[in-house]
C-alpha cells in the first residue's frame, strides 16, 4: 500500500517562534508572515503551491544579528547549508558540530540545552594546625562551660556521659577569628556558586560530640532571612569511621556508612540513575579538617557508629543579606516601585 501523505519541507519559523523562559516569553524567531491559519498551513504543504517553497539560494544573506555572532551561516553553490566559525572551521548542516555552533537542528529548529541546577555544595579543607587550635579551645573553654545547645536541635546525642551539643560563642578571640573566616567562606559560596550579590553572616554555631550509638535524625536548619546557608566542620573522626571504605557497599549489613553524613534532596535512588534520573542523595564520609557548606533547606542526617572514640564537629548557620540590586532581581515592576516608595 502506498501512503497518500504528502511530504514537503516547510518553514514554520517564518510565522514566529516564542519560548517560555525564566524571564518570561522570549521571541526566538520574528513573525514575518502574519497569523498562521489552517488554510495557510494547507497551502504550505501543497506540493504544487510555489508561494511557500523553501528558499534555495547560492548564498544566504547575513543578517545584522548574525554579524554580531562568532559564526556565519551560508549555502554553497551545490545547495549545502554550512556554518563557518570565527576560527575558519566549516561544518555542514546535520553534523553535531553544526548544531553545537549554531544551536540550530537540521530541521531549522532553534535548540538550547537547559541544565537544571539543584544546588551547590562547597567543600573546604582546613590545615591541621587550625583544627588542633579549635579542638584545644573546645576542650579548655567550651566543654567546661557545658552550655547545652540541645534544646533547639534534633540531635540524639545521649549514649555517653560525654555526648553533647554545646553552644560555641563567637565573642571570644577564637570565636571572632572563626566568625570572620566563616563569613568569608559563606560569601564566597554565594558569589561563586550562585552569582548572588549578597553577604553571608554566620548567626549560630555549636559543637557536636557524638559517641557510639549517637545519631542525628533527618532534618534541615532554620535561619532568619529568606535564604540561608548551613554547614559543618569535622574536628575528630573515630578510627572505626576512618576505616570504612571510601566507596561504600551498604549491602550485607556491612556497616559501610556507619557514622557518615547522608544528604538527601529528592526521592530518586541509585537505581534510578540508569533511567537518566538525576542523583538526589549522597553519603559523605567524615574527614577531619573538611567543611561542607550548602543551602539551609538541604535535608541531612548523621548515621550512628559503633566503636571507640568521639565524632566531633562544629555546625553553623548563616543568614544571607542580599544587596539592593539582588533583591530587585526577584521583584516585578510594581513590587519594585512599592519597595522604593517604602524606603
């Protein structure tokens, strides 16, 4: 049986292409033909209609917009559409290189890959002499004062007489130095990770002293600003945790992630990765001197361990203070006007 469907190259781009983006409706291709109706479309696919024939020219005109680009699209004498880069390389339409340079598929469709950002995690490595100084300060100043911070926390640190979550004041000499470093790290995270014109201000700081059987259940942190950061710095890691494999296999009751930190920002499992679903969880092995910073909404938990030694860390939260320009990025014109009037 012979198909009666008629095939014909047509260009719908002449009737305009619009895309919905985070910045609203954007015109990708201008409308040159007016409204597209069913009658117009029937004429376009009619093989005998010459009005909507695809252009077959020896050379394509270069528009003003194309002149500003770093490539040139042209048609050769034998009718092959190509792109020429500013470096002089030439690629025919239909090749991966052509698509990569122009963002245009073989069918004339404008394409663009939009990676969806989940979030960023910043990892910082502190020198051992700083870790030693912090541990000495905690042993000599923080622990003797025993200013418990547990009332506002979910940590189940209670299996040992030394188990505790203690307030770490930032008004001492060590605290002030640490506050300056933390603020610099938090602000760097915002600027480098999110291009956000804002300052991070550490608002809370406490120590965690965990022993065998202690754990921290699934939770996130709160801050006083709309956006916020959280993090922790590992100061002591028991040998039983150090001995776990860097790439764990949690099958067979192996205990491979005992004492590890579990981050979770979705419901996908490792099996889902085979189906092109993104990773939404990670197990992080504690390393003495390592610090992690992440958005305060990130759910996480600390799994219990069973062995000798103390798992010690400092945890902290930052408020995020946006600049005036950054605040206005998220406002409509009306909201911005009201905001200025109120000021």
